[in-house]
C-alpha cells in the first residue's frame, strides 16, 4: 500500500462523514417522498460519486441490487455534457433502459457537487416511482413487447438548470404518468436529497481541500480492496460451476430458463463468468448489463466484505464476464419490466458454485425472487389507486444455524414490506391474514426459514398482477438438506370457486374475492436426521413445523408437544 499524505484521524473523519452524508440523503428522501415504495418499503439508494462516476460512499441499507447503477447513470451524463457542462443548481434525471439496464420505474436523480466554483463530485439517488407511463401499471410480464411499451425513457436530461426548473420536461411528465402528483413529488424528494448531499460534500472539501478528501477516499478504497483480497486469497484456486433454473419468463410457461455460472479463483482475484446464462427472452424478465454486474457484485460482497460500507474499493478484485444477449445483458429494445425478479436465484447460484470450495460459509438457497403483487383500479370515490407490495420468504439453512423466516431477498437490503395498517387505510382491501407458512422451510440439520401467507380481500372491482418466482423450481437444500416449498397464489372467488395461480398479469377481481400469496421457504442444510430433537419439538410448539412433518422429515414423534393448530382456513388447508 502506497504512502498517503494524510493522517489516520483525518481519514477516519472523512470515512465516516461520507457515509453519514449518504445516510442523511436517504433520510431526506424517505421523509419527503410521496409514495410508499420509497417512504415505507425503502426501495432506493443514495450515494456520493467522484468526477469519474466512481462510488465514494452509499447509504447504509441501500438496495444491494443497485450496486452497479448510480455510476453508469452519472458517467452517461458526463459523456453527454462534459465535466465543464455542469453548473451549480443543475439536477439531472435518468432512467434510460439501454444505460441503466432495469425497469424504467427506477429513476436516477443526481446533482453536481461544487466547491469554490470547481466540480468535485456528484450526489445521486435512485428510487422506485410507482408509475412511469407505458401500457401497464404495476408488476407485469409483457409478452412480445419491448422497453418502449413500458414507459417514458429519460436519458441524462436536466430537470433543473442552474436552479431553474425545466418546465417542458415537467409538463411531459405530468402528461404521461398516471400518478403524476406522486411522481413529481418523488422527483422533488430526490432533488432535495441530492442537494443536501452536494452541500455536505462541498463542506467537507472546504474543510480538508479537494486533494485532502481525495487522498482520504483513495486510502479508504485501498483498505477495502486489501480486506477483500485477503478473503478471496483464502479460497482455494480453481474454477467452480453451478446451474439452476428460473421457472419461466411468465409467457412461455413450460420453458424453464437456465442459470449457469462459473466462479474462477486465482490468487486474490475472483472472476464471475455469466457467459452461459439463458439468452434474453421475449417477455420482460430481462435486464441490461448493469443488472448482471449487480448480481455478481452482490454475491461477491456477501462473500468478501458484508460488514464494510459500500465503495469502489470493495469490487476491485472482481471481474465479471458477461457478453451481450443474455437475460442479464439483453440487447435493446428488450423489455425490462420484471428485470429484478430472477436476480436472487442468480446470486444463490453463484454462491452454490462455491459450496464445495468453502462449505462452511455457503447456505442453502433462499426464497429466490424479488417478487410481489400489485392491484389497480378505481375506488368508490372515483379515485384511481395502485397498491404495490413485496413479500418476504424463507432463507436457506446455514452451516451453523437455521435460516431466517419472512425475510426479503438477498438483493433487497433493508427493504420492508408495506405495513398492513397503511395498506388498509389507503386502499380498498382488507388484509385478513399475514402469518408464517408452516412446513415451508426445507428440513435439515439446520432448517430452512419459513415463507409467509398473506391474504387480501377485495372491497371493489380491480385488476391485479402476481409477480414472483420459485413457483416450480424450489429453493434447493445443501449437504443433504431438503428443498424448500415453492411459492403459489390462490384465488378464492366470492362465488366459491378456487383458482391456483403461479404467475399472472391483469387478473380481474370482484368485491369479496380473496387472493392469498404463499411465498417460498428456504432450503434446509445438512441431514435432517442430525437435527436436535429438542429443536424439532420447539418448532412444533411454535407452530413452525406440524407434527406430521416432524415425523416424516425428522423421525421425531411428538405426542407430548403442545402444538397449536396452524392450518390456514378454507382452500389453504391443503397447502
């Protein structure tokens, strides 16, 4: 490590300051946003970047799957305007599919940071808008479509120039977005977050000089890189491969999609090769190149530096091989609306490839999707509504412990489901059940975590989309553990008919219809016969495992266990 002309105390002040600024940006965004996907679910990230678009710091809890995204957006703006083409008070908006590689609802807003008239960096946010125009509202699988049907694309456009709003662009947004008030409110919230980030970074430069801050950041990156390479170097050299499958693309339901990865370790460097991924598909289950890189980065960081703050240094030891034309590097104008739903399975598969090299560190597969639901219609007061929610599920059993239950995917960081109370206040639905799903975790010495059961009852006519995966391909167990239980949706119509649904777009619902989502459980780890019988009995007593499953999977008879009934009502009893 080269010598730096900064003292260690200053380095620590700067290290913590840049993360604190990103966290402050996140606070401003979440407290100012208009839609629950931001202020409740926390579907966003905030960060500071240098004048080359490299990540200086990202907020704690920001979506891991956004690890490759802010930089490419800022670099595109630099390419368009040049570093001398930015002024204080500029704000740029960006969601272009070709550059960002994900669904258009994820909108980047960034602002230049200045000190004494000199450009010193950028403050950037990405957040999920509930609508961006296009042919469909909410989660959906668009067959034989392209990105142009999915909404407005904005490529490095200045929504504010030197502090003055671009009224032409604002009018385009008002005229083309269904929930324009929410979208423009979220735009203002992102702008405010970027402005506070730019202000704080300018103050830091004023205190320590541009060179001083740059030297500190460079050292922080080098330290992260050194820590990461020590972890990689401890993995035996070699090429490790794994394969799994996504259910389908939501259109060709009998055609599973191949996830094939290779991980090569050479000294202190790791290469993740995604060349053999399934080719891009005709539905919206695609991402651009940045999506594939994000998958690799999430897996890499989970393995090498889960406790380090996110910065550019965390990824210097990683190389990603990803040719064009796969479902993780789709060529334009591929549809991208469901870009993220497959990514947890890709990350699980990368980890699975290393299970034989570092078996004491790799868990079984988790619920494996980024799925959720959306309902849209017009309420009794004549107002249009869009309810969106994402679901927790089971994580895989680990080499030294059970998997977590009812948790979001590895891609989602501190994202949360929308609170039941707020959904019922704002939307014409009653949520009748939100509970753990018994027996959904795979049996093992260390049990997989449980999925959830979530039942909505419609109070008005509407349409809905079911967007999840692992409905046909279960989360796998490891080291003799059993697979987790797959996800499914069950519709109980008001007329008494029952439908089982795996994936669907545009389903029609009437008042009194019930829709139940049962999410996948995590795979088990290790031979179930080795599980401590007392842990099995505790699972029965806590309603996590039924007596029948305990005897079948673990060989444990529990006639004396005080198990409460966990059977769900109605059509779900058979699940």
